[in-house]
């Protein structure tokens, strides 16, 4: 298992595709969870001294990629946060 720290920008700009496996729970975040995340992001944006913020873990495993050339990953942990940030 490889563990590394990363920033979100490459995740959203990259050529990787993240797929939520069927065994994962359905998207369940509501306004309460969105507001907690949004408040954290807004505080960082408005700060005069920007800093890094731990967004939680993302656990992925490589998945078979069709068409070839598109890196595909099954998203095992972090699907609620990733989905919310994409939205």
C-alpha cells in the first residue's frame, strides 16, 4: 500500500476517473455536512495567511480502464467529500 499526501487540484484537473463501487453507501450528505465543509474552505480562502487543510483520507484502488489511456480508480473511502467538492 502506498500512502502519500496530495492536494485536491490535480484530482479535479487530471485525466483520472474515479468510480464509486456499488458496495459503497449512497450519497447521504445534507446541508449540515455541506456547511461544515464550505465553512472550512471559505475560512481558508478568506485567510490572510493561507495554510493547508486536511480534507480527510481518500482510499482508491486501480480499476480496469476502458477506453485505454484513461486511468480509472475505484473510490473506497472519501466518496462523500469528493462528490460534494465536484458539485
